[in-house]
């Protein structure tokens, strides 16, 4: 593996970030000899350069910090965002919301990274501070026309922050199962399906997120090409509409013989007409989605039947 120096961060030839033992040691406040010993003991995974030097992938450094409950003395060494403590009001009950309302993209990103490094997973972050903040800003337009702009800006910052946090995850294992997901026809919300993708990626799945307002034909095409074990549908509209409901039922019927699970979530999930189906799970939170995905992947049951058998009904 060839590497090139870029300030403190070392990059592989494909652009993936790596760290030297000294830089990671400085970041967490331990000796370089301790870092090298942990690498040699197998507690911390490293690769060797052509010259024999140890290099630690950034995602492995993040995993190690979380697993060992280290407090980063210098997150900037890892290239992670830092925020001025003064940017968060003393005693703030919802610091992530405060960062969104202040349009502090760096502060919002830094807050999520800090919580993640402390051991809080993607699902809990999505169910907790991210959901609470966006629920609050989503009510602003009812009281002030300016609230629409605030909501849109806050949502954009939240999406950026979640995307950055996801970049700290390792790539999916080669034998990882695939999950395909979308928001149904007529549903314009981008973040819920994006959050599902991030939660599944953290659980070790290879995700393919099709985003908002996705017609059934597009979902079918990706399913046939990727043979997923799980298909998620993030339905955020309380009344998803006749087309969305009809397409959800069609998809569940088509996937039932393949052994592929359909996971529904969001306010509109119960209205899609799939309650009680054997191959359908309706979840009420990202934590439920993460638990199901981890349990399913851990069971490693037989892979789905060829997706070529998934054809439009009738």
C-alpha cells in the first residue's frame, strides 16, 4: 500500500485517511510506545506501508476510541471537527438544536461526533437529538413565515452532519448483506431514509438508499440488481396516499417468496396496509431498526432467492 503525507493525516493511494501511531497517541494523550504495543497485541488494527511503518485507518482509530472510552485531547489531529464550548449556552437542554438554529454547521457536526465517540450509536442519535431538533424546527413555519427557511436550513445542516458522521464508519464487509431503501411516491422527505441507511451501515450492512419520492419501478430495478435481504420504506407523511400504499402492498407481495424482509417506519407506516404480514416489520424507532438488522445479520440465515423472481404483479 502506497501512502502520501498530507499534514498529519496520511492518505492511501485511493484517498482513504490513515494516521501514524504518534498522531493517534497525541490525540488521545498516551505514549507512542503504548499505541504500538496495542497494534502489536491486535487490539488496534494497522497496516504497513512499503517502508514497514504502521498506519492506522481513521475508521479504526474511531472504533478504538469508542471501544476504549478514550477522551480525545486533540480531535483536530484526527481531522475531526471541534467547536468552541462558548458556542453552546451553559445548561443548554438541546445543544444540537441550538447549533441548528444558530446555523452553526461545524458546531452541529462536532456535537454529533463527540456524542458518537462517547459511545452513542447512530440509532440513538437519530432517535434522540436529531429527531428532537428537527421536530422543533418543523413547527416553526406554523408561527412565522420565516420558519420555513429556518427549517430548510436546519435540515440541510443535519443532513451534512449525519453524512460526515457516517464517513467515519468502516466500509461494509465483503460478505455483508445488502439493504435497499426509499421513501415512497409523493413523500418528499430526504432525511428519514438517509438516517435508515446510516443506521444500517453502522450495523454492518451494504446499503443502497434511493431517497425521497421513489416510484416502485425504480425500487424494483435496484432490487433485481442487488438481491437485498432487507428493503426499508421510510414513510413520513401521516397519510401517504393511495399510490404509495398500493405500491407498498405490491412490493411486499412480490418479495414474500424471495425471503426478503420489508421494514416500514415513520408516521405513515401503519397506513400502508401491511400490518400483520409475515415478511413485514413495522418499527417505531431507529433503535428498533438497528436491533432487527443486527439480529438478522447475526443469524446469517440463507440468502434471498434470486431477485430475478421479483416481477410486477399481474
